[in-house]
C-alpha cells in the first residue's frame, strides 16, 4: 500500500509579487527551494493564511537570495503582495517507508530568508 505524505513545507513566507500576465506557476527564491528540497517544475500546494485560498501550481526558480515569492498567471488573483502563505509539496511512499520519512520543513524569517 502507498500513501501520500508531506514531503516539503515552506511555512509562513511573505508574497513579494503577483504577476497576472505571466504564463503560470509560483516563483520561489532558489535558496528556499533548496532548503525545502523542492525542485523546479514540482507540483506545490499554496495555502494563503490571509484569505484561506488553496491552490495548486508548480515551482520555478527565483533569483538565489532574492527572497522572491511571486504567484504568476491566474494564481495571482488569489494573493496580494504581503500575504503570508504556506508552500507544501507531497510524495507518495510505501506505507512502511512513510512511517519513518522526515519532511523538509523551512521556517523563513520576515525577509524570506531560510531559517530551517
């Protein structure tokens, strides 16, 4: 049997931009992606603390050390600059493997620098 578990989480990061005219995705500072073990193109869930919105998209690399967290395309309608979000990715694991799996958790500071 396989189950889906949390693989990575960037907890309470600040949205720095929303670009409605971009083709889609979320741009994430590459340092945060590395710390959270998220790769470019990976499916992520976005949970907006400010308004309760939940959406799925995929991650793209932002400039390393920039603190960039930008929702692009239609997702830009679900956030505003300054909103606090949680970025989550999941993995499907065998049940026994999932029992001992430890997700990558990142708790950025107010400038979106990794503190994990």
